[in-house]
């Protein structure tokens, strides 16, 4: 690992990061939520890949005012060692 880090080589390519994010989203949130997040969007910073889902808030769905609206899943993966440094899901209170 130190050798790869010293030479600036990246273990997590775009393909590897996408596959890892898909696996984590399915495992943590379930297959149905994974499908609701499609298509996944991937962007990069100098040191990490950022994978985001595409689930829009469904503000028109009938619900109580104290319920949460489910939103976008986000996963951040370091390029140098494939470490997942963020796994989150945005939510909002129903209007």
C-alpha cells in the first residue's frame, strides 16, 4: 500500500469505484432503493470519487407532515486505497 501511495498510483479507478458504490448501496439500503437511485452519477476530485444517486424528492406523494422525504444517496471513495469515507442519504421533512 505504501508503495502505491508514494508513486501516486491509484487503486480505485472510475470502474472500481462505481462497482464498489453499487455494492455498498445495495447492501446498506437494499435493492429497491438502489434501483430508485438510478442512474448513478460519478464525479471526481483530486483524491476521491464521488458517486451520487438520482432519486428526486417526491413532494407530491401523500404522507404525514412528520414523515421524511427520501433523497439522494452519496458515496465517496478514496482513489489511493478504495476506502469509503462517506456514505449518506439526504432527507427532508415533508412540507
